[in-house]
């Protein structure tokens, strides 16, 4: 299999950035939660996000519970 895999164990995690990566799969072990908001400067100005993917291709977020900014829960 080409690319890399990251297995995320249960727990609460801070927002994160994926930058300059290719063919990366990030998979939840059972029920990890990525929670909070980070501010990121983009070509379109300052943006708030939980997970920011930049200069990357073929990034897969699999079964992560992503929560942030009081907007509810999205299971990716």
C-alpha cells in the first residue's frame, strides 16, 4: 500500500494541521475526539478550523469525532 497510516487512540485531542503531505490516512481507534478551534492564516484571510489541510493531496480522515466552535459534531 502506498502512503502512510496514523492510528489515533481514544482520548481528546487538540486541533491540528496537515501540511505538505501526500497519501495519508488518519484512522480512529475507537472514539477519539478532536475538539477546539485553531486560527489559521490562508490566502483568503484568517480562518477558524479544527483540522486544516494545506499543500497536501489524498488525505483521509476516517471515523474521527471532530467537534469545534460550537457548531455541533461531524463524524469524518
